C-alpha cells in the first residue's frame, strides 16, 4: 500500500473512530433539558420562552424570518463598510449586486465569494458579517436537522422543538468550544489572529509590499467546523496563512467531516435504533470512498496534454507524479484529492487547490457530489437529503411488493411523497435551469475564460456550487457581474429553502401520525441491504437527472484531454 493511500486511510479511520464519542456528545446537547446561564440570558434578550414547543410550520417560519432579518442586516453592514471601524486598508463598500451575493452566500451557509477576501472586506466585515454568519448559518442547518430528527423519532407528537433553543445550544455548546480549541491550535501552527494593520515587507528586488493579516484563525476554525467554506484570503486554504502545515491541512479535513458523520449516530440514539444511524453513515461512507478513489486515480494518472508540453508526470524517486497543475507541492495529490472530495462531500467549499486545473473526470467528482448533496453533506442538510432518499426507497420498495410503504413505523402516504419529490426536484431544476439561462445569454458567456466543454463545466459548476450551498468554484468563470451575482444568489436561496422546508413538513406530518405495529410485511430500513438499495437509488436518480449535462461538460472535457486536444 502506497504512502498516499495510507495518508487518506488514516484520516478516514480517525474520522470513523470519532463518530461514536462525538455522536453521544451531540445527542446529549439535543436531548438535554437543562439550560446554562448564558443560554437563559440569551433567551431573555430574545424574549423567548424555552419551554414553548413549535410545530413544523412555526419552526420553519421562525427559521426563515430570522434568516431574512440577518440577511438585511449583513447587507447593510457591507454597504456601509467604508464608514465602519477596523478598516486599516481603507476598503470601500461592495457594489449593490456583489453585496447582495455576499450576504445571501453567507446567510445560506454557501460562502461563495465573487470577490478577493483581503482586497474587498475590512476586518470589521470579516468578523461582524462573515465569521458571525458562519456560526448562525451553520447552526440554522444543524437546528433544522435536529427538528427533523425529532419529527422522525415521533416521541413528542407534532412538536419539533424550539428553534431559538436549538440554535442557541448548538452555538454555545458545540461550535464555540470546538472553534476555540481549534483556533488556538491554528495560532500555534502559524495562522494569524490579529487586528493590527497590514504588515510591510521589503522584497528581494527592493520593492515595498503590503502583506494582509487579520483575525484569520477564528474564521478558519468555524469555516471548517461549520462546513462553511470561503476564505479570508483569495487563495483560500492554499494560502500559507490559512493552511500553513500538514497538521492544519489534516485538521481542516477532519473538521469538515466531524459533525456531519457524528450526526448519523446521534440520530440513531435519538431514534432508539443505533443500527439505523449506522446504515446512514455506511451509505455516506461508501459513496465518499468511491468518489475519493475516482479523484485520486484520475489526478494521479496525469494529463496527456501536459505531457505533450514537456511536463514530467510519471512517478520517480524524486517526485510523486500525476497532474500537479493548480496544486500545492507541499500537499501533493493524495492530500489534495482528499481535500477536494471532502470539501464537496461536506458542502464546505473551502479549497487547497484549484478545481479548474483538475482533469475532466477529476473535476467530475466534486461536481457530482454537490449535485447529489448527501455524501455526508453540510451541517444537517446532507443528513436530511439522505433521509429523503430513504423515504423514496421505502416508497419504491412498497410499490414493488404492493404494500403501503412504512418508514420508522409511520405510513408514507401521498402528501409525504409529494413533499419529498419537491425537495428532490428543486435541486436539479435550480442547477440546470440557471445553467441553461447563462448559456443562452451573450453577456453571461462573456465571463468565460475557456471555450468548449470546459467553459460549460465552469458555468455548470458555479450553479451547482450555489444550489448545493457549497461555495467552491472552478475559478475560470468571471462571476463578479450583476447577472451572476443575482442569479447565483437566487440559486443559493432555492437550494437552501426549497429542500429544507419541504422535509421539515415531512417530519411534522410523520410526527403527528400513529405508529404502525411491525409485521411480517414491514420492510426493515436498518439493514445493510436497504442501505445498499438507497445508495443505488441515489446514484440512479443522480445519473438520470444530471448525466446529460455532465456529458456535455466534464466528461467531454476529459475525452478531449485524452485525445490531447487543446481548444483555442
């Protein structure tokens, strides 16, 4: 076994080993009844009664309205940036369309950046808007998942909990402790954490250079713990101030996978059926390992076009070989492939390489993972999306045997199936609809830096990333235009709420139903066989929905690469 494979395997083993202890901790946070002093103070400030429960309609309404208020406030702060403190570089406000895109991006946990971080946002904006939203947006998704779990567990009727209690507990008990410890480790490893002015350096040629600093460590910790993405610097996690050492790179990867993987075990505890949680975890892990193998193998195989240009891509005693274009030499292909697979599986969007420089099939994997959006997924959203396919699998299996489908002891009827299909279809409709619109508008096509299949891939990736609330980019698309800022912002909203709210409704409907006694005709959903069926349906639905677009983009791009074609 090669050293590269051992590196990837070790990180996955550590992640799997943390599932049970972290899952138990999360279960304690969700199920606990006592409130700490800071939490009680927060409830008083918000005017909230923590003992008051909410049905799915009220829970969803409070979630949406609170997010809308935060969106408007963040937009205002970004537009007033030039008048606010902690702006040592004297940066002006973002343009209205860019400020809209930025506010929506961080409010929806997407963290798409159509701007260069250190050249567009002040220290105040980075902290008051970006870092703050990284906490609240991640906590919102996590809270929705907790409410969804309560509904499926069906132990409290139509009561899904209290949104304000859930989001407060998640921030105080989960995010803040983890991020505080992780930020200290990052500072120890060399990540800046300061409000001082930019550093001034003299280059070897004698020129003066301004080096951007700032509160980077605090942003980096919640960026990955909250599967947010984005970056303090335009080079993201490839920048030595964001990701200075192999240890920080490994911690970034583990941070992205930590809570989404442990959430499956917490669900099993809440449900009283740990096997069900392991089935979900196993399905996610199988898909993740398969996609990781694809990314690594295609990137390690190299790019024939680069070979024609004289680049050495074979494995030798002095180099690891493969397609190193757009990748950090200090990380190599193994850690790069693992990072790219993780960041698009966990809908984080942070990058330590340029996905635009991957081979066609190497870029195919990040794209299809975001299209599926349930290979671990972000804070709670990936879990909800995987369960929607569990429900769909139960329905299909029920049709095959001529029996009313049941899931977790509740009958799945027409209302639930319609809501599940709304959530399933909203995702591709947003991705493919906006991509088609961009491809027929001449002004939108002017933003492309590459022709042919690769250029199409850049547009497809942008709307896939926005709809999946991921935030990574192919980087060859000049997306900072009014058209892309507005439409990608809309894609973020559709991807966030048109999938989240219907599944909250499903949880509310199931919670209010009586349990059906288990019989010989009941299809067990906590077996490896059913997990395999669900994974198969996920892949089939993904292929039927997205394969035509992928054939025009990354697959065609890869075939041209194999033929040594360079479009001009």
